[in-house]
C-alpha cells in the first residue's frame, strides 16, 4: 500500500515540528539565545565552512526559526525556506541572491504599494532596476524582457485589487527566457494557491499577514522551489561561480535544489542581517496551526460581504474574483479553487469623500495599515499604503482615489455586514 501523503491541515500542525528532545515539550520552544556551543573545534570549523549544517548564531539560524521554515516549505511544496524579519526583507534578500549592479527585473504594476516603492526607489541604491508590466496581460511581461533581465515578479492575488494573476502563463514566459519566476503568495497562502505547482521558482510571503494571522508579529519567508538551474546560463554568479566567502565553494553545484535558500541565508542574511526574532517565529508557528481553518472562514465571509455590497444602492462597484461576474473569476477557479481570498476593493457612488467617510465611520472594522488579521480591517489605499504613487501609478495599481480596501476577518459575517451598512449609510 502506498504511503499516505499528509493533508494540508496535518502539515500545518506537524510539518517540521517534533517534541523537544531535551525536555519533551510538545510545542516548539522559543530558543531565545544569540549563539550555540560547538561540539569541538572541528565541528565549529565545519559549520563555518558549510561542510555541516547546524546553529552558529541567531542572526543566521535559530531552532525555532528552523521549524517555521520547514513548515512553510512543506505547505508550499518547496525544497527549503528561509524565514526573515519581514516580507520586505524577504524581497530584498531574494533579489540580492540573484542580482548584480546594472541588472533588471520585470515586475507587475499591480502590487502592494510598499513593494512598488521598494522596487522603484530603494533598489536603486543597489543598482537594480525594475521594468514595469501589466499582470493582467502576460504579453506585456514578455515584451518587457531584455538581456539584462534576471527575474520576473508577480503577486498570486494582487494587493489591493484582488486580481488573480495567470501564474502558468507568466511561468511559461519565464522558462522561455531562462529567468526565475518569483511569486508573492501573501494574500493567497498555500491553502488557496501553490505557485510552485504552476511553474513558480521562488515563493515569498509576508508572514505578518495571513500565515501568522493574528496581527502580533512581523516576519517574512523565501521558499526555494528547487526547480531552477542556476548554473545553466552563467547569469547568476553568486550561485554558480566559486564564492570568495567560502574558499571557492560553488553553492549550486554543492547544494543542488536547496542552493538558493542556502545562498540567501549564508550570504544575504549573514551580511545584511534582517533576522527574524525567535519570539516572532514562535507566534507565527502558533498562528499557522489554524491556517486552513482561518483561510476558509476568511473566504466564506468575504464572498458573502462582496455579494451584499453588490446589492447596496450606495456602492458603485465591487472587485472580488469570487463573484461569478468578476472578470478574474475563471482564473480564481483555476488557481484558487477553495476561495478567492479575503482582500478586495469596492467604491462608493460618492467617490473619494464617501469612501473616506465610510472608513472613518466603522466600529467593528479596524482602520489600520495591515491585512490578513483574524479581525476585519479597512483602509483607503490612495491616502495611505499607496500614497507615494503618482495618479497614473495609482490607476495602474488598482488604487484610484475612490477605492476602499477590505480585509475580511473571521467574525460572524452578519456583524461584519452590519458594520459596513451603518458606515456606508
């Protein structure tokens, strides 16, 4: 009889975790330590030379963090993972591992406003250049490619508009170009979508959002799909060429399908330092145990709220891929069959002023700059999360002045709708 493959909820509870060998504690402990005692001089030397795996210093690795990484990799179907301080830190380290000064990457315009700003502004300091394309038009991504392109970046469900990206179509373009596809899977989580199954090579998350799910801790993660040949073209020297930090070691040749995760850890995280705190790793691990339960409730509630908004006479439009008449509904059924997520946007007939008034009038919803919390959240992106963008960029990102973004929580859906009703009216 074939060995049974564990289901999603089983992996969310058990993957990477086991009773603590020293105490028998069933829950992964918080290893609140900066450093670790070596067995002997040879053991220390082997760890520093990457001849052995183990703990050296919590800036690079920590046992609580290691369980988190194993769990996320298992849920995403990746070969390995690296947990870091935030989603922004995950993006920085992912690009640091593959980019050189003067290199380009193609990114969808439909992204979280902070990512747009990081790519367009902060990455200039590294000499990395972003070329924008349209996530709804894969042909525009192909057209944006050049000999300098080192990667393609998209979101599986785009923030704030809830656009479902055709991951398979973009992955086909990336394969033909010989560059990796990076997918930010924050809004979907692996419960709704597994980008690696559709051809992605690297998956990123802001663990701060749905993965942790309780608004109490910051974290990010890089998942190595283990399915890209970093040595094929010679365009990724940090992975394929002899590395001066490790006496000429070739990381891809040595570590194979986990080479990207290793390189991001022992080069990027080691030198740039955005380490995740052990306490945060512990809190995110705790939240992830109920990921499947929470995500299904998020999706069920979001669909009911979107359906109600469609019937409200004060609402001008609703953009939610879970609705049958939404233009992204077919893609949602393909890539997110369990639900289209909890984040979506709508606009009021009164435009900007009505939207701001509604955001200011909620009582159950929390007005704050986050999403993916168990609680329902609301924000006006054009004046907050996307405020650094030009009017044209706001339009392209799906964050025009009339847009109100909702992150639907797991409260009783009747209470969520009642709060929106009083705020809108």
